[in-house]
């Protein structure tokens, strides 16, 4: 399943609650998911934190594609703050 975040939410990922709602809803599918970040122009720290926290707590694989540099950079900041060795 591929989810286009620009279409599903909007081009600016700002609200933590949007990440929470999206990943709660996807939890029902229990299948591998690909998140398409094409067209995303901004992501704030609270959305990124919530997204990554929920990504690492589900029982299925979530893969990201078409990550703009702004998203990669924010994800890397969150991962570093939380002591993860991985980077985007």
C-alpha cells in the first residue's frame, strides 16, 4: 500500500495529531506500507517525532520514498536526539 502524504494530509506536515491519526488508521491494515513524501515542502519537529515514534512501534514495515532534504534532515535530528544509530 502506498500513501501519498501530500494528498492524505497536505504539503506541510505540521500537526502532531495528523501523524497520530494517520498511523492509528494504518495500524488496522497490518500490512507493509510505503509513505510517499513527494511534494512535501515542510515538516516540523512535532510531526516528525510522532511519525517516527509510531513507525518504530508498529508490527509491520513502513518504508519512505521521495524524501525531500527538509524531511530527511528533520528525521535525522529526531533520530539523533533519541539515540538511534540509523540515518536517512
